[in-house]
């Protein structure tokens, strides 16, 4: 099932995409697509609905982030073997964890704003994993049972803030609009294997990133199991699982970064497309 949130920022309504690609309104059934709606029982109830009987949504409304009231926004760094090689860094022994501020979350097609003082705003297409069942001390073999679904995340990053303002990566990852999420939350039953998904990202029509989740150093199951040893993962938490090669900072001989007026298009197999214009924050 493809779940989606639509409407004005901060007042999104829950919806879904039917087999014909029509956006249907779920607000008469659930109040939001958030942790309370992501249990297996709730998702089974939604799958059992006659979608054709739900109201269709007219026009082309704004699509919001596919998860409302995100609890924790956890991100895994340097998680593709070919990206590690691109960066000239050794593969990590354990998943590298950082957090993205929830205030960075925006819709998949919202404008991404370059913050004041930025000269190195970069792109990263990533597979997002949304937790549906609380996970604590979970074994790898059971980890995917705790997933509600998958989505696209653009882990937008300001490299100067990230690496040269002291402290941890969070500084360069948490600027406003640096977390486009969606367009859909695709429930796990529709993703046969999260380790066999193609990813891509284009800038102004030029392919910059091409990858496949088979190149992850740590699989989705390994990431969930590892994190659950450290903290409880709650329904509505989002994990962004790392990016393949082709980010701006890795371009030789000189890195290339985003400028106002650029357009980013992100795709992941079966999970839809994001399309963001880049602007300058005031």
C-alpha cells in the first residue's frame, strides 16, 4: 500500500494511492499517518478498505512528508562500499549514527533552501525505513518485522557546517528543509527485498548518483538490530540508511555543490520520485 500525506504544511491529511494512481482521502478512517497508524493491525485494516469507495482528491495538492510527527530521525553515515571508496575512507566497523533535527523534515517536492553562509550544500539520495513496531534488543533475523514501510529521503548536507564547525555531523544535516521525505510510505509487504533497490539522483537533468541497496555495508536488518541494542526504536521513527556514490563533495578534480535555481530529482525503485527546486534562505 502507498500511503501519502497531502495539504498545507503543518496541516497535512492522510491519504493513499489506489491501483489507478488516484489520490484517495483517508481522513475519515485515520487522523494521520504517524506512529499510531503504523502497527501491523492498523495497516492490515487499511489494506482491507475498498479504496474506490474513499473520496478522491481533486487537483494537484502539495504532497507532505509521508510520516507525520516523526519521533526520531536517525541517519547512517558512510554505509555504501562504493561511497566509502569515493570518499577515500575505510569502511566502518559498526554503523555510523547521527541525528537529523525533525525541523529539517519537509515534503518531497518542497523547495530546499540553502542556508545563510553556506557554500557547500550537497545532495544524498537514501532509502528511508519507517518503524511500525517498537524494537528493543531485536535480533537481525526478526528486524524487518518491525518495519512499517520504506520511502525516499534526501539527506541534504552542508559540508562546511558538517566537518568544519566543530562537533558532530548533525550541524550540517539539520538545516531547515534538509530532510525531504516521501512521496509515499510504501508498506513493507510491497518491498520484496530492501537490499535490491536501485537509487538515482539527477541535478539539472544530469545523473549524479546511481546505486543499488545491495552495496550497503550494513543491511536494513543489521541497522535496526544494531540501533535497537542502543535505544528503543518507536513507531514513527525514521532511519535514513546512507547514500551511494556521486555526492557533490566527491566530484574530482573539484567538488560541486548546489546553487539557487538548481533542480534535484530523486528516485528509488518502487518508492516513487522526489523533485525539489533549490532556493536561498532569507
